[in-house]
C-alpha cells in the first residue's frame, strides 16, 4: 500500500508481497487454459505478442484489433508489418459478435485479436465461435490483465490459436508473460516449455527494469519520486522485442497462487457490484473471470478519480481516449470510454479496505 502524508492509499495494483498472493507453487503448476500447452515465457506482454506477430506475419498480411485496446498491442502488430483493421465494440465495450461474423467473411485470411478486457472473459456463442474458427487463420486471445485459468478456452482459428497472459499486472512480479498454444499446432511443436525458439535473452536495460520494479514493489512510496516514472518507461522500452523474463521474476513466479488470487478478485468485484450495480459497466462477475479492476461508468471520470484519490483510493481511467487507436470509432464505444472509471479489487486488499472502497465509492459515484 502507498502511504503519503500519513494517508493510506488503496491502489489498483498490489504493491507489497502480501501473504495472500504469495503462496508456494511451482511455475509449471500455473493453471493452463483448457486444451492448450505452455509455449513459452517472456518478459512483458508486448514481447509475447511480438513473438506471435512475427510468426503469423509470415503467412498473413492483415490483423483485426478491437477499436479500444492498449497502444502496445497496436504497435506490436504494426511493427511486425501487418495491416491493421479495427472492429467495433458494443456500448458495454464487448464484442459485437454479429458484426464480427460479417467482418470475417470480408477478409478471411487474417489474424483476429480478442481482448479479455479487465480480466473479464471474452466469450462467443457456439455458432459465432465456429465462424471464427473457420474464418481466421489465427486467433490470439489477449488475456494480459487476467490470471491463467483452466476455464479459459483457446479459439483455434484455421491453423493457430494463442492465449497471452502478462503476470506482472495481477501479481507483484517485475516481468513475466506466458503464451499458451494448441498442442498440435506447428508453432507449439517447435517450442519447449520454457524458452521458445526465436526469443532473445533479456537486455541489460530490461534486467535493470526488473530490479527497479522489485525495489518499487518493496518501497512503493518511491513510485512518485521525481524521475522514477521516466526511468521506468525508458528501461521498459528496450529496442529488442521478444525478450525472456528476468531470472528474478522466474523465481518469484513460483510464489504466486493464481487460483486463490483470482477468487479474491472475484469476491472483491462482487462486493463492489452489490454497491454500484446501477453504474457498473457489466452486471455480473463470471466464475471464470479474474477481474483486474471493477469498471463503472460516470459522467466525469477525471473528477471522480480526483475525489476518490482525496479519500485514499487510487482509481484509473485505463488507457483513456488514447485506447481508441483508430480514427473511425463507433460513437457508443467512445461514449463509454470517456465515462469509464476502474476501481481496485486486487487480492491484497483487506476486508476493511474493500469495504471502504464500497462505502466511499457508493457515496461519491452512486
């Protein structure tokens, strides 16, 4: 937790090695999505996506991305030489599957990227999933904000299907991302369970980034020190892509309990849903979800964020309008993005802290 001028701040991320999130288990015992095998480990989610992008770019030229997503996802596929196309989202920022089925017919030999936004599952009805399987060469499910789960399903595509997790997001780990693929896929068969062929050793700057992150996890108050933010971004943006995780993170990954953490996040999100149902972006917390945070829609997200901050609660507007990467945005999705505010639900929140988030959030936002 962050302390400033005597006030305890509740943040989106777990900033300490809490006992609730660091139960012993081996890295290979992370729950694998159903019907997949572990392809390999990478430093950051962008490294994992880059490794996928350069391989699919050998056989396809086009990729479909949601109109609202992380800028790093857009950059990775762009730099891999793929032509970018956006598909529209509904007002609740979920996939419009009817529209997706129509798009798949217009450009079948392409890659589709699905995003489990905020750790909530991106699930298609059976008839739509069959259309995706037969229409796109490869389907990449970006679960970077989620926790690995046996209940998460890979969407196959005609030839390949991948699931990507960035474990530094839900866990107090400097850098560690994993890729799961289909057991019978050509790419998966070429890889071992640790380091895929073509990945590169971590650069000096990325190793320095991991050490800085370790320090900040132990001393979170320094995150606001002058120059720290700039230093993090500089070290994080190493020119080499597809890098392996640091040895530090490879050791720490064995200390997380993914299932317990996901369960705690669901329980915290359910408490917030009970308090803020009227303004919640989604009206349920699926049993296979691992919420990264709890999304609500408010009239003035920036002002609400500032008010919560004064009460010791750190909320976020996620990527804000910068996440609308294509100029041709659907008006309903853009309206929701401008109103989006995300509240903390991470596993290190105590009972008293989540109750405070519910109480203050209900009073300020409800």
